[in-house]
């Protein structure tokens, strides 16, 4: 009997297919510039904010908006800057932060059932708002965050547009996962209610137990939540598995090898390039790559890479359970005309 030793490697390679390596290479320079400048001016916190914004905006390279090639990237940058400033102010009073986050999540859920590119932009806005809410401050702090987000996003757009213009083959948007979606009001209302409740519940729990970077929980809940209960359960398990793998790899890199700032920067750049490349591949692989990137970027700005990985994993569990909990009692029948959304841009 002959043993087939090629089957398993091929299966593993299949998890990262399709591998859009050009997106990874084109998206990296702008983020590397932001991290380098932040290091030179010894301002790691705002450099991490700017790099995170550049990372999110970079996913817009695979999209367009209203036929505009760089429209999604520009809209995300502007929306994130405004949301970052408002979130900083709202974070001073938790009820305001929670209610506004829930409302934005509901709006994002409606876009998820109507327009994929608008949904992606809205998702970046919601994420930016909830992240900023964890770091409350006054007008000065709000302006500084908005400026950091704008600088990071602008650098990413400028470098991507420049490199794309020099390439012999044009960079095109990735194909949509589904065709035109038939908007159904009843489904949209139910899905919006689930999104608002899931975000409100997960944020309240994470904040109530004093979890560091508690915004990871509601972000997970919003991303995991799907119109169908079965899809929500499947997405939740996939994200949990990917997050656990990403936390393990980030811990081994940052903690096990005791790397310093340079090591974290190198790890972040590698993780970002890989994340951009696998945004249409297996969701487990994509979640692992996003987790590694987020842990590295947060650690560059705040320190404590190993602790950050643990907090990320716990937040994922809280967010996933919240999404499942609110999905069960509300109507969740999904018509066949609704297809899966594309991955990408989730942190």
C-alpha cells in the first residue's frame, strides 16, 4: 500500500487559498512608514493608533465605493477620524458610550444586508468609535486621536495609490461574495436589534469585569453575528479557533522569544502582510492573522504582549457567547437571496 504524503500539505495550503500576495506587499509600506516615524519621534501610543488606522484603511484596497477606486479607503479614513474623536468624548460616560455603540452596530447590521462596501465602511466606523471609548478624554485628546487616525489613513492611501500606479498590472477590487441582495425590511429590523443587543451585552459584561481592552468583546459580537443562527454559531467557533491560534503565535513570538520593540515591529509587519493576503481564505486563518496583528500593534503602544493575547481570547469568548445568546430568541430565518459577506477589515 502506498502512502500519500502530499495530501496533508496540500490540505494545509488550501486553508490560505486564495492567497492575494500583491495586496499584502502593496499594503505594507505605508504602515511601516507610520511605525518608523512613531519610533523616531518617540510617540509609540499615537504611532500605534495611526498604524491601526492605516491597517484598517488598507483593507479598502480590495474594495471601491460608488465606483470610486479609492472611495472606500477615503470614506473609512474620514469616518474613523470622526468616530475616534466622538468615541473619546463619549467614553467619559459609559451609558452614552454603550448606547451609541449599540445604535451604530444596528446601522452597520442593516448595511450588511444591503450594500457590502457601505457595510465595510460602517464597520470601520463602529470599531473606531468603540476603541476610542476605551481611552476617554477631553477635546484635546479627541483631536489628537482624530489627527493620528487621519495621518495613518492618509499615509496608507498615498503609498498604496503610488505603488498601484507603478505596477504593470492594475490592482483590482476583490470579487463580491454574492450578487445583489434583495433588501427585506423585517429581516433588517431583526438583525439590527440582534446587533444592538449583542454589542450592548458584550460591552457591559467586558467592562463590568474590568477586562483590559474591553472593546474587543463587542467588536467580536458584531462581526460574528449573522442573519442565521447556524451561521452565527459557525462563525463564532471559527473566530474562537482562529483567535486562540493567533494568541498562541503572538505569545510565542512576543513572550517566548522575549523580543523588544524591533521584534514586535517586524512581527506586526509580517502579520499585516499575511492578513491582507488571506482576507478571502479560511476564516480561521484570517482571524488568527488579525489577532496577531492587533496584539502586536497594541503591544507596541501599550506593552504587555502576553497579557494582551490573553485578554483578546477572553473578549472573543464573551463576544461570541453574546452573539449566540441574542440570536436564539429573535427571528433569524435567512432567505436564500442573502449571501455571505466578504471578510476583511475586522479587528
